[in-house]
C-alpha cells in the first residue's frame, strides 16, 4: 500500500500539476486565485445552460431531469476524451522504462496510472456537475440525503466511462500497432466525435425545447441505458439501501475486473509497441544538405505530426473554419441562424455585409488556434540538446513561428478562395481578407510562443499533459478568444464598417511589430533561462 501511495504521489506531483512553472516572486496564493477564476468562468458558462433548462423543467415539476443531463454530459466527455488520453497515460508514458526497472508489482503500476487518470477526469467532471447541483439546490431546496448522495455520485461518475475508455483505448493500441497509419486513424476519429458534439451544441435552443417536450421519455431512456444515473435519481427522490448498494457494486466490480484483465496484457502491449517502433526505425539513413531554418522547420513538423493530441488540439479551429466556409457558401442564412439564432431582419443585414462576417470568422478561429503555445514545452528533455546546438536562438524561435504559419495560412487561403469564388467581394474587402489571413496567424504564433516561454512545462510523461493541461496552452487560447471578441466588438461601434476594418488592420500590424520586439529581447532571454 505504501508503494502505491508513493508511486501515485510521484506521478501526481510531476504530471497533474496544471500550473507547474518557475517564476521569481511567485506564490501559491496567486496560482490558486488564477485556478479559481478560470474554474468560475467555465462553470458560470455551463451553469447558464443548466439554469435555462431547469427553469423550463421546473414548470412541469421535472427539475431532477436537469441533473440527469448534467451527469450524462461529463460521462460522454469522459468516454470520448479518455479513449485517446488512455493511450498516452497508460501505454506511451515516458517513464515506462524507469517504473518497470523498479521492484514494483505490475498491478500496482496499472492501478496507480488508472487512479491518476480517474483523478484528472474527476476534476474535469466537477466543472460540469457542480453548477447543476448548485442550481438544483437553489430551485428545489432538497433534503439532507441529497447532499450525501451527490458527494458519492460525484466520485462515482468518472469510473465506468474511464473503464470503458481505457478498454477501447487498449483495443485500439493493440490493433494499431500493426499499422503505420495508426495515428492518422486516431486523429480522424477524434475529430469526428468532437465535431458531432460541437454541432449539437450549435442547435442548443432546439434540443432544449425537445428535452422539455419529451422530458419524461428522455429521462427514462437515459436511466435505463445507464443504470448509475437512474439509481442516483431514484435515491435522491426515495432512498433505498438496496439500490445504493447496487450503485456502489456496479461501479467497483467492473473496475476490479478491468484491472485483472489489463494486468495480463498490459506489459505485452507496451513491449510490442517498442518492437514495432524499432522495426519501423530500422531503415537506411539518407543525408541531405538543408539550410538551418529549413532543417529546424522540418524538426518542428516531425514533432507536431507525431503527436495526435497536439494535432487535434491545434487544428480544431482550422477544421471548423473549413466547415463554416463551406456552410456559409452553401447556405449563408441557414448557417448564421443556427449559429446565432437571429431574426430575419438581422439576417438580411448580415447578408449585406457577408465579407465582414467572414473577416470576423477568420479572426475568431485563427486566434483560437495556438500551435506555438506548446512548441517549447513539447520538446521536453530534448530541449537541452536543441540549446547545445551551434544555432542562434533567433533561428530556433523563427522556425517555430514559420512552421505555425505554414500550417495555418494555407488552410485560411484555401477557405478564402472558396469564399471569394462564391461571393462577389469588393476590392477593399478582398484586400482586408487577404491581409488578415497573414497577420492573424502571425500574431497568434508570436503570442503563443511568448506565453510558452513565460510558462514552460518541460517535465511530463505524455503529450496530453503539455497540450491540454499546461498553463501556456490555456492562457493562449483564452487570450486569443478575448482579443478576437474585442476586435469583433468594435463592429458594434456606430461608424463606417470599412473604417473599423482598416483601423483594426493597422492596430494588428502595430501589435505584430511589438511582439517581434518582445521576442527579440524578452523571448531570447527566457529561452536561455529555461532549464530541465
């Protein structure tokens, strides 16, 4: 037991610390306040949807169905995210060789890694569940047993989805070892799942009304298919010790069985993965002379395309841009009505300023994309090797920005071509769209790199921890969204929209020069200071 605790403590201290960075004069209070503020923002946004749903359901005395939905959503997210997270945390961890060389039982390592994954999913689920519980307490003032049962249920919710996700992840890992395109398949499936969820959320008003109209039948279906949620809803309405015992057993028995099954195949899978990588690497080396910048950009490309998690988290905004561009070209009014739920009068106005709408889409989705926010951290322990090479820091930084722009700009230009062919765009609008297609990716790349230099996370056991759980990636995306919203908000000022566009372009060009100066002075200094 002590070995389990020590192992879990070591894993958590290294990998699950979301804001692990060194800053002179920093203290724990500031870190805790920042974490709390970010959590409150996310929970407030999610809680607003729950509150709208609960108010409608309360009129027909079915408020508890809001809890059913609130428990189902994180369960689905846990299942989807867990499928690709499990492969990194369970099988592709960088500390495999170290742990397997220690006198620790296999079952202890497996259990510790499952607990680590469970804890992360538990924290993630709290963001979805806590707002729903607060709203239910506010509207219904439940009895004391509700609080006790809700605490138990919060702990139980991630267990079954995590087990299923790990099981599917293990199957994919075992099968994909035999194929060279295993990462491509993983990326495609993940994109497909998340796009489905995203487009369901765009039509939220329609499904909220559908839930209210068919509340009883939907609740019955969910509770019958997924027993733990049904048991919890029954328990908060009428406590039954037998149902409570069933709820506990149906969560813990599958967990024990899964650990026993995984114990038999876990180390075989990891050894086969290593054998596969050795076979794939057994090729003749070919040397070609390249320029320093070109070689560095190719190095960035190899690292980027070798990580499905990295690709997924940084390409999602660009994929949405392709879909939105095609959608507005096929049916502009229909797309905008689904996205914004506008009246006919507003839609007519938007039709008259289609190029400005597309300009705003470029800004929003480009600033949401931040490839460089993880480009320093993702190097991990190999960063010291990069620093030791006889290459100037300016070129290393430039290569990261160039690679980021090479990923984003071609996709944006393809979307521009589709848009311009479909719509009659005036010369000034064409120039504005063309300029923003280069300026926005450059600013996003520079800003992400500056933030990653400020908050590097160099010690990690899987790419997931850098791309999804690091301070720099979260701040880059949030700051990008805030900048985009501020720029879009300028269009509501009562002046000519063409003036707004060109004022913005001049401001963004000025920001670009400022970021270049910061990278030359501050960025090079921070690059030298990073130590592993």
